[in-house]
C-alpha cells in the first residue's frame, strides 16, 4: 500500500477511510517512529513533579528512554537516559531527589545539570580525550507551556507555542480551574494493551462509543444521583457536544455534562458537604474569567488530543495520559490525576475516587476500552475488509458522536508519513460559539 493510498479522503463523496495496514504493518510502524515521533513535540512531564533542586522523573518518550531533572540552579532540563561512555541507563528510578547521577556500570558521575563530574582512572583515556563530550546528551529542543514540558528531536521543528496552536486554549482551561495552579498527584496508572497506539488515540475523541460501551458506568452514576435525591433524570448523559479537529492533528471532544464536574459545579458524586465550597469556586471563576469561560470550566467535559500521543481528559476527573508505541500491535498507557494545589483533603479524596472509578485500570471505563481496542486489533488480522470507515459526520455540522477529530489526526499522520507536514493538511475546522452555548444552556445549568 503506497503512502498516498493509506487514507481515502473524499469529502465530496462524504467518505473518509483508513487502510487497516496503518494498524498492522511492521514497516509502517518503524517508519512512523521516524516520521512522527522524531519530528513532533512530545510530552515528557509536568513542573509539579519536580518540586525542589535535584528532583527527577524517568520517562520513555515514544520509544526513547529519557529523564527530567531540576538542577541546583532551579532550571528543569531533559536528558537522554544513556551514559555517554558505554550506553547504560543513568537514571534507574522512576522519581526521586538526587545530588548527582552515577552510572552503575563504570561509575561515571554527572551533576543534576547533566555535567560530567568524575569517573575512575580517567587518565586511561589519553591526553586528547574530550571531557566536554562526556556530558549527558539533550534532545534537539526542549520547552514548556504553563508547566507542561515537551521535547522535540528535530532541530528544525517549529516552536512549541506555534505547534500547540488552539490546543493551548484547552490547556488554559485546566490550569485556570484554580488560582493556586494545578499539580500532578503522586503516583500513576500504567498498563499495556495489545493494540496499535493509534487505536487508543482515536478512542480519546470518540464520543460515539461512550453510551453503548460504558453502559455500566452511566447506570452507576444515575443510581448514585437518585440516591442523593437528584431525581430519575439525574446523572444522565447529555447529548450536546462537538468533536472537532484543531489543526496540526490536535483534536478535542467537548460534551456538556455538568453532573460529573468536580471543579466548579456540585454533583451528587462528590457529596452534599462539598456543595458549598464547589459553588463558591464557581462564583469565583465567574469573577475571574467571566461567565463563558467559567461555563466551559464548570459545565463542559473535554478530551483534548495533543498530536500525536498526549491526552488531557478534563471530565469526571482531570487526567494527563501519555500513549507510547511499544510494537505495531502493542501500546503503553501512563496516566496521572490532576488536582488544584489548594484543594482540600476531602475533595481530593473524592476526586481520586472518581479518577479510579472511571479511568482506573480496574474502573468502569478502562477495561471496556481495553477489550474493545484489543478486539479491533484482533479483527484486523482477518484481512478483510481492508478499510476502516471514519466518515461519520463528514456531511454535517459536527456533534459529539461524530469523527471530525479522528479525521484531523489521520490527515496529519498521513501527511507526515508522506514526507510532509501541517501545511499539507486540509483540515475541517469547526468553530464553536461558546457565548451562544452559555445562553442556550444557562437555564439547564442553573436547574441542575
């Protein structure tokens, strides 16, 4: 299958299809590691994970071992996790605090700023040995946006802010939930899945699967809401929403679902004792940001895909998820819960319970998704049909049940696989009049 035939993109025929070899071909998998993961900005960590000088976190970025460290000078840096001497990994713990890093193989030692400090019998390397070349290696580019750190292995890649584009607005909605800022709560959820990494990416902005696949969760929410006196309709999934591409492969799924927002609108899921502090926070959000932005923070759940593999789920809990390729038919998922810095212990406990209840590896949603995506991967081995249909909604204004976001992702992927970039992508960009949406739903939101 040639590159130009990997997707069948025919808006005039209301057709968008992806050839299933994109999920099963080892050759395409090897190529996308170079054409996608070596040229895009990739998430590596958050500033809150590095609270003091010497703090570090170890991460795989795509398939490359790396780590972040805050130097004694307070500056955060990213390093390849490999010794310049013979290649052994330097950072061998997931997180911690260290004055220096020492390779366990030959005892070469490096500062938290990545400078080579010492090693045994250095005279054995001769008078021409270049000591400066023994410093830890860094990626071609390293930058951050509002505490989210990214690396890029391409020295010619566009600046991070330009790359993120409209996705920055959605990151702002998460950060601005609290005047005190946000943090990644300690610990993470990690699991692998026998499915191509792009299947979980697709699933992130797929509202079409939620009602049929996650039935048990929505029944659970309704039961909790009714027991709390919310009435027969309490906790039901709302239909309003939009799935849209943001350009450069980024995408978002926005759904009006006020019942599950732990940030600024009370819900039976979070207990009667939290009603007053949550409603006070909502009033404060209106004071700070105005009614439209406050509505988006408090009422809308948003799944943001930052191309190619970072997901920010701002729903029943706020989650940062990194999706890494492991093999053509295997992915690794790592997720962290996000909370405001000033959140009370009682509310944090309920937020984390909600995080585990829905997003956890043993929660209501994740096992459903794992089974579905692994089933898709198994189904691809049948060999027929050759194409997956991702044309839902291509003929109309997008809803939360449509696939505009997936199409945006695939167009960027196909352009990169063909040797191009964002300039070669013809996106179907959907604008949302949020002011009009506030006016439309103001009565329903107040009644909730």
